[in-house]
């Protein structure tokens, strides 16, 4: 498989073609300390054949620190053996992998709905684990135990004479040593949605206070309609309609100073530490700059580019996450394009500031019915406009046959022999278009994924014939230097 590298704000293959990646998260949140735990998802050839035929060419493959390092400095090689089988199987199907060390609320030894760190790495000073009562994520907002665990990690507190982050860096070096020469290695995502600890609890209180302030004083909030909706059982969810993107941004903006402090003083130095340890092992693989948990809502991210010994790391990408307030609820069909559009506009500003390519690590959601699917289409259009790769949260075996695939599996350019100027898909007209500028001739073609055999393909206004590879959904088009427009009618 082609080695993927970074150039400016684009992903390139070893031939110089611009690449776009689309896929899903497959994350094992198991957190067992016996050293014998194996990966819980069955990722076999049948699954990967379907996955590739639907257009997906990358997987965010997640594991917990607890499963990987159940005892200090002792790694679960049974688990790694299972992951290696998955990685090799994906390579045979032409699917790239990037690794994610996943956590939610730090560890289930701190909060009952959490995952992540092993028990030995939970330095909570005698505080008791907490139990979620309303939503799974409430440990982030109100649990002193969760806050203490995060603060201990960001402070690099010692356990048995060694800092927690130093253990963590050595764990990543161990993973990199195993997978550094795999042909389908895409990269390393060090820490899912880092949380600011006690400062994050303070931020939550500030946002609640500002919510009340904005609701009472902002003329854009229609109080009368809000009260009417609140009094009608079948309309209560529409209270949140009063908080579109601009109003919501005003509410969350109160938290920006705390996030800036965390991003610049804690998270960026952490990324530098992890990358220094990893680069001692291998120069292969792109390293990921995530945003913190609260930037999932649109609070501006202030991360800085990764540096090692003062020099900017060459192979890095920005990997933001973003969700509407309705995510993880049956009301996801009411997710707001305005709110999520605003938060991804903020991520776009961050990407430009960082000057690196973007792969959206988590997005989307799930709900009964199909009313939420236009929201998924809106997000896909946003990603295409920005030339963003992405991995949907979260893989489910039932997704292959679900209506979601009618939206999620759609045409996009896998590889382009030049710089992409624009690509888009009109779902109603069933037409895909791609504009790109090619500076030189290539021996290889551009490759476009389409879900079904095209009715018509035009290159620069003239109809052409192309083979449709049904097993992968690919069409290949060779072009010479110049500006090109490709249109595919399905």
C-alpha cells in the first residue's frame, strides 16, 4: 500500500496524488487488568469486504490504556497479537489504520460509565469512584474523582518512581515498535478528547451561568416561544431551537480562557512528549493533534503544532471531533445544522492556523428512524467543502444494512493526480463533480469511489468510458497536466 504523508494542508501518497480518507471508528473500550484480554470486535474478511465496497478506506482502531498496559511497564502482548492480525487483514483489503488510545471520563475505576486508564494509573488520593445518574458523561462535569485523576495525569504525577505520562509515552513506543513497518499504518492518535480536570468542572459551571444570562438578556432568544414549547410535551425538545450557532457560541465563549490555558500549558506539551518518545522508535506514521473535550462544542481550540526538540514535526494532522447537543439521545433527529455548522467553522479556523491536513476523528450519531439522516448529509457536505477526511462514530454491525448507508456511503475522490480545487455530491441529482489542477503528467490515474455503476462520466465536458470495479466501487481516470473537471452521473 502507498505510504501516506503530509504536505501543507493535504494528505499525499508516495506518487504525489492528493488523498481523501473516509471510514469509521472501531473502538474496544474494554479495560481489564488480567493481561489476557483480546480485541472484542470480530473484524474478519467478510466484514472488510463489505466495508471496502461501501467506499471506506480507513479505520480509527481504538483500544484502552488499561487493556494495553494492565500493570506498570507490563504490556498485554496477547491483545497486541490480536490487533496485529486485524491490521494485517485490513492491509490485504487495502484499508489504512490509525491507532486511538481511547478514554471517556479517564477510567472505569473513577466513574462507572468510563473507560481508559488502568486502575494503577488512577491517582485519586482516596476519592471514591462515582456513578452516573443522568448521562454517561456527567463524570466530566461534577465528579471530583474524575477531575483528580485527570489532574494527576496532566501533572505527570509519579507512581512507583515514574511519571504517569512517562509510562504512557513508553506504552505508545511499544505499540509503535510493533506496527512501525506495516504498509497500511496511517498514524497515531494519542489521547481521545483530553479533558482539563478540575478546571473543566469550573468551566461547566461558568457555561451554565452564562446560559441563564444569555437566555434572559439576548433578544435573539424568543422567550415566549420557548415557554410555549416547554409547556407542550411533544414540543419540549424544541426549546433548544432557541440556541442556533451564533447564540450557542455566545454561551460557550465564557470557557475559552480555561481551554486556552489547558491547550497551551498542558495538552501541547503532552503531544510533544509523546511524539518525542514515538520518533525514537519510528519516523513512520502521522501523529494526531486532537481538540479537547469542550472544543467538541465549538469552544476555540488553542493547540499548537507538535514540536520535537524545538523543531516542528513534519508528519502531523489536525483531528477534531464535533457533536450536536442532541447526540446520544432519541432526539438526535432534531440535531441543529446551525450549531454543528458553527462548531466545524471554528475547527476550520483552527486547521488553517495550524496549517495541516484535517481528518475528523469523530462525528455523527445514531437514532431511531431516518429523520436525522439529512443532518448527516449536511455534515458530509461540510467535510467535502473543506476537503476533510473523516471517521464516523461508531461502527455497528447493523450499519451495513441500515438507511444510514444510503447517506454515508457516497462518491468521493480517493486519489487525485493534482491538487483538488473542489469536489461535491448532489444527492438529489445523483451527480458527483470534481475539479482539480494537475501540474505534471502521472503514470497513475485519479481514483473516484462511486457506490453503483455510473450512467455517464464526462471529463472536461466530453463523455468518456471507464471501467467500474464493482468489488471496490472505483473508477479510474487518467489525465495530463492542466485543469480538469470530472462529472459522474449515477
